[in-house]
C-alpha cells in the first residue's frame, strides 16, 4: 500500500514538473507590454501570411523562430507592399499597421 502511494506520488511529481516546464515556455513568449506572440503576432500571421508561408513557401513564418529570423525581410516586403501578394481591405485597413507595429516594437524581439 505504501509502495503504491509512493509510486503515485512519483508520477504526480513527474506530471507537475512537466506542466511547470511547459508553463515556462509559455511565459517566454509573453511580452512586457502585455502582447503575446500567440495572441498578437501569430493571429496576424495566420490571417495574412502562413497560408503560403506555412512550410511550403520560404520563408517559413509558422514558428516564432522563423518570424524572428526573417523579421527585417518581412518588414521590407510589407512596407513596399509586395507582401502579402493580394492586399485585402482588412489587411490595408487594420492588419498591416498592427503587424508592422508588432514586428517593429514587440518585446518578443528585444
Ligand atoms: C498568396 C501566397 C503568399 C502570401 C499570403 C504571403 N506570401 Fe510572402 N511570398 C510568397 C511567394 C510565392 C514568395 C516568393 C516570391 C517572391 O519573393 O515574391 C514570397 C516571398 C516572401 C518574402 C521574401 C523571401 C526572400 O527570401 O526574399 C518575404 C519576407 C515574405 N514573402 C513575407 C510575407 C509576409 C510577411 C506575409 C504576410 C503579411 C506574406 N509573405 C504573405 C507568397 C505569399
């Protein structure tokens, strides 16, 4: 009986450690200004970029490291209006400014 409790305790600690480790990863992408890669950057990239740049078309912008590495090139292509190739009203009216702001100022990249 004691052994069983011990075994269960070990498993519980293992699960807790795993959850804590994942929690740390999440915390890293939460920025000082309250913006969060998942909530802010990723949503904009999903609506406007990763349909193409999700693995098949280079650069791959579906991961944070891919975005971080290509940030300057992304800003260049956004600012000279060559990306995204077709510019929807939603892109022109709101998303473009938001994504430029995110890529330029987010603490994710500091
Ligand atoms: C409809 C598909 C499509 C969408 C949506 C799209 N792209 Fe592209 N992108 C391409 C293709 C195809 C190329 C390669 C040809 C070229 O350079 O124009 C490219 C090239 C690029 C490059 C240049 C890569 C290099 O090596 O020079 C960057 C940076 C880029 N895209 C960023 C973005 C960003 C940021 C978004 C979202 C705001 C976006 N793209 C949306 C299809 C797309």
